[in-house]
C-alpha cells in the first residue's frame, strides 16, 4: 500500500498486486524462493503514466498490454539477458538495497512517517531526501512507536541469534510474527495513554469495507476504449521492459542468496510475470515484478519452495477480507524493525571487505552500483554499475590483447615476439597500434598467431598498414600461425587468401 501511495494509485491496488504476485505468479513461476508483487522501482513510472494517460483506469490498459508484451519476451527467450549482468553489479544491487532499506526505515522506526512505506528514491515525495529525513527525526519522535520498535528489534535479534537454535518451536514460530503480535498488544494496551499511545498515522492502514459491495468497489477495471492511443502502447512497452529487467535482476540476486543454489528458469519467469500483470491490470492492480526485499525475507525465514510465496498470497487475501481492523493495529515501527534486520543481512559489512579484496575490477562496479542506488534509485544504480562494469571489461580487453617477449639483440637487431590473444577485436586496436608504433628501428618482430582463433578486420588493417612502415624502419617480420610460417610477408591478408576479408577465423 505504501508503494501504491507513492505511485499515486488507489491504495488497494498495491494489495491486489501483492495477492496476484503471490498466488498467480508464485504458481506459474519456476523460482522456489522468489516472491512477486508491486515494486518501488516502478513507482515513478506509474505516477507519471497515470497523469499522461488521464486516469488510473486508462493506465490499467497499459498494464494489461505490458503483461502481454512480457509474455512475448518469454516466448522469444529474452530471459537470457539477466545472465549478462556482472556478479559485482548483482552484489552491489543487493547491498545497495540493504542500505536503502536501513536508511528509509530509520525514520519509521522512531515514528516519523512522512514518507510512505516502500519508497526507495533518494528524493522523497515529502520534499526531503533520505538523509534529511533521518536528521529531522529528533523533532518528530513518537515515543510509543520508538519503544515498541526497540522491543520488536530486540525480539528479532534474540530470536535470530539464540532462540532459533534452542528448539524447533522457535523455528516454526518466526520472530517477525512474534514482534508483530506484541506490537498489536502494545497498541491495544496503550491506546488511551497520553504519552505512549500511537496515532493511526503511525499504524498500518488497510481499507476496511463495510460489506461485500464496498469491498468489491475497491477494484478498478481498464478502459479499453483508449487502446488505440499511441501513448498507451508506449507506457505498456516501458512497463514491460522495466518490469522484465527488474525481475531478471532479482532472479539473479535471489538465486545467489538461495542457500540451496537453485537456478530459476528465466524465460518461464517472464511468462509468469506477464500472466500476473495481465490479471493485475484487469482487476485494478499495480504492475508486478519479482521483488528482492520480499524474496530475501522469504529466504531468511527458511523458505525452500514456492509454496511459501503462494501461501503468503492467500494469507494476504484472507487478512484484508477477514481481519483488516486487526492489521490496522500494527505499528509501522515494528515493521521497520523487521526490515532493518532484512536490510542488515543484505548489506553486511564483511561483504565490503570481501569485494575490496577481490580487486578493483570487482570493487569499483560494486561501489558505483551501491552509491547509485542510495543516492538516486534502484534502476539508475544498476545502470551506472553496468556501465562501469563494461568500461572495466573494455579496459582489460585493451590490456590483454597481446603479450610481448623481448629477447637480447641478435645480429644487431632487437628480437621481439608479439603473441596475440585468442580473440582480437576492435577493442584491442589501440593497444596493438601503440605497441607497433613504439617498436625501435632495426627490429626483428615475430607475430605469433598460434593461439589466435579470431582477428577482427580492424586489426587486420593495422597489421596491413604496419607492413609498409616496417620496410621504412628496417623491421623484419616473421608471421607464425597454424597455417605455417612466413618471413616478411608482402600482405597479411594474402597469407590467408582463402578467408573473407571482413575477419579471419584461424581455426
């Protein structure tokens, strides 16, 4: 519901998406521990789209179409895209989300609830940012919320570190459930207390229908009359693309967190998410993705099969139908305490040291991803981390295009052996050109292609041009490959005349 509020959508739309994400997507998905529902990463897109399309019912048409496009992605096997994100970026995403959870929940923990639960952007709808909201806590502390938040956090730590190891009962009854129950009891006991009472603005707020008609009245339905509007299709494709990307990233992340190392079939996941979004759009729900916060909470609670995601969806449905008033007695500070623990487990300090020890090629994309998520939002952070990761790959490709072995002078000439890498592309053009240009006069150069399987045309052109310069600088060239040896070849391509000139495959 916090995500729905941040999206400018009806509050119940978030509940609908959570129910469908659990029951429908959970049933169709191949993930054993992934949990789907409304995603904070889409909140800004939803907010803008509702205004662009002229209302929520018009927006629902885009959600349905987005689901159809997602299913098309699955049919076209687009799920493979998720495998092309570096591990350092995925770990940075998990850590960044953990940090942002902690930072965003600190105000709620002390009863300062100016920003809706579920928001993850640095700049908040209240006009503050993540850090200014924390600095303003001292002027907005709610004593009752703070006390029960501290009690809830203490219970969670006690349960996790001690009681869970004492007996099976403490594993069956989860610490978060105990903390929530105590939060309800605390609210009920202190409700009439002048100092410790918690106002409704600091409690969960689930719509309470008076009868069946009012409950059904909370559902919205798409206005398909505007399906020919080009803006609807633009929004639909945007939702499909962003939701699919976020889902694939979360799949990668949850598979890494999974202690049993299950591998989620990504194309099936896109089909499941698409089906979920079609149904969610038809009955008034927000767009759905797999969500790392819910999934990691599932893993930390011992979830092993997708039954937990499905049952959670049914529990959510039953709760909003039968016990909405009881849910509205839960202090937000208790939920904040639960999320603080989840955030800490995602962003343990030891991980920073581990990434640093792996070297700059891992630590820099990791750090950029974390900072981007904390200071902008999830998708920008991932995009920045991926961009830096690509730069690192290009840099290492530039450096690793060849090896030089310099021997002593023989017959008055430097003997230099240049061994090219297995695959040499235009990325390596600058490094090879630099080495060739720096060769001294009176050099004997052996170009070794024995291990090279592919030469890009850009590299061929560099070597062709160098043949002319070599004559002017009295550089003798020996070309060695699996096809034989050639002293001072007149043309590099002529040496492989039976191959096309666009590239040379040297198998």
